[in-house]
C-alpha cells in the first residue's frame, strides 16, 4: 500500500476513536463494551474480578504491539491523539526542529514505581500518569486532570511527544514489546537521500537521519515519516535482517536490575499505601457495585466516565475528603431503573451488575425523623422497593430489611425529614 495512504488511514481512524472517546467522557455517546480497550483500565478489571474478556483484550493489545509496534499509542489512546492534534496546531505556527533522539532511562524507574504500587493494590499513584484517566479527568473539568493536561500540552509544544516516549507507564511497557516487534519503521539506505524530513517531522524524536536509524522502542507508529519522505526511503514493515551480535551492556543490566528491585519494593509499598490511605476516610455513599469505600478508593481511576454519564447527575468527582467519585443526594436520587455507572466503568471499580442485581444492592440506609415528618406519605409512593409503609394517622415506618438507600424517599420529602446514611459494606438483598 502507498505510504501516504497508510498514514491517512491511520490518521482518520485515530480521529474517529478520539471523537468517540471525547463523546463518552462528555456523556454524549458511549458505545459500552465496544470502547473498553484502554490498557490500565483493562488491567484493573483483570486484577479486580479477573475478567476473562479484559484479559483477552490485554493479550490482543500485546499481540498487536508485537506484530505492529506501538500502534496503540497513535490509534487507540485518546490522550496520545490529543497530543498529536496539539502538535499539529503547534507546527502551524512554529517550525519543528527535532535534532536529537531522546530515550531517558528515568522512564523505567517511573514505571517501576507506578506499576509496583498499582499491582500492590492501589491506583492512587497511577491516576496521575495513566493517559486514559488524565484524558477523562481533564475533559470532565477535574482540577488534577487539567493540571496534568496543561503540563503535557506544554511539553508537546517544547519537546513534542516526550510524555508518550519517556513518562507514560503504558508507553514504557508497550515500548519494550515494540522494541522486538516484527513490523518496524526502518530506513532503506539505497533510497534515503538524508534530507532529514523524517527526523524533523517525527513527534517521537526517534529518527536519526544521518545514521539512518530508528528507535522503534520510542516510535509510536504515527507514520508521519512515511507521509513526508520525498523519496520513499523510509518504510514500515518487516525490516531486512541484520547480523545481531549478542552484547549485554553493563549499563543496561544496571538499569534493568535497579528497575526490577524498585518494582518489587513498590509492590510492598502499594500494599502498605492501600491500607494507609483508607485510615481516615469520610463515610460516603458509593454507586452500586463499589462494595466499600476502602476498596473503591484504591480501585477507582477517577476517569469520571460515571460522573458524566450519570443521568441523575448525583455522582460527584473526587474531593479532598474522599479521593474517588461518590454520590451526593442533594442533587437527586439514584434512578431505580438505571445502571449506567456500572455499564460505563472501564476499570471494574464499579462492578458490572445486571439491572436486577443493582436494584437489590443496598448502597445506603434511610432514616425518618418523625419530628420533622408531616405524614404526607410522599415517601411511601416514591420508594421503589416498598420499604416504607404508612397507616392512617401514623407516621411512615421504614422497613430496614428492604431499604436499598437509593434516595428516592429523600428526594420526595418536602420537609427534610429523611436522610440517607452511608453503610460500611454494600449488600445484595
């Protein structure tokens, strides 16, 4: 296939995926189960409830990377595509001057820390560098997401895609696979005229046109180089075989050993962090499927998909008192016939429940203050599980065995006589 056509196909597909992701985050349109293909949320689903579907999708991503290189970063990752759009806008005003390959060993240590804590049981650290979480958090106007986005956009303007090549934990893992991938970007020495167009236009700064080499570990397979090469001297595919000499550098061994030791230490740190961050949590009401506040804080990635897609708008973003999304009944009640948060959660922090399971899951407990009650009976009519009964001339009575804490009664009450209180553990009635 013509190199320029290949680039344009990749670009068109990336833009379509970006629009879908942005629409989902903004609560406009979200193709549930079709777009749950982000790396860290998939891994979280495997860890959380050993989702076989998530495991298969993870293996597919790894397999595609082994075959094609880091095409995930330029085609599937919406945060990566956003950086590409930013770079395109920048290049309209500032001439690109890529002069040096950048592949810092620091990225292995950053990844070792983040992955160690993550696999130790806490998502608290990885939230700030997971590309999908940052994308969702920023698009939903969350302070943390906007700060990270601003920093990354600034780096794109100054250093192109350095986040993808040297900071992103997903990119580091996929880069190691891409290093041994079957299909690579390579320069054909016979056709290349060393004009430097590919090097100057490479957003990953992974091409050395003088030495005619490409660092396929940091190459995100955007295929821009194929589009700008005037002589077709740069190719994407199975590179000609070269004589490989077995050579283990002491520096690489030292980096690998240090990163592995750091990774092992961080797993233990993640286990300790998981317990420590939950010591003084405020009591909160969580979406059905979250189970409890300790588990949810350590599993929720704060991508805010549930926040933006909740039709009742009762799910609120993380705050200083509780570092994950939670329910605020001052905004309304949890709709009895809705399980949208369970459907859209990509990480399994909110478990995927059937509507029947969701309708039987207790997420809170109502309490009626008889001193404020006007005995109007509106709460009786509003309760979807018939947990409130009322006899003539008497205040309404709550059957605690039936209450699921949905907040419908509180929303119906005109005198503020009903409050919904958090519970320690969600329960399927």
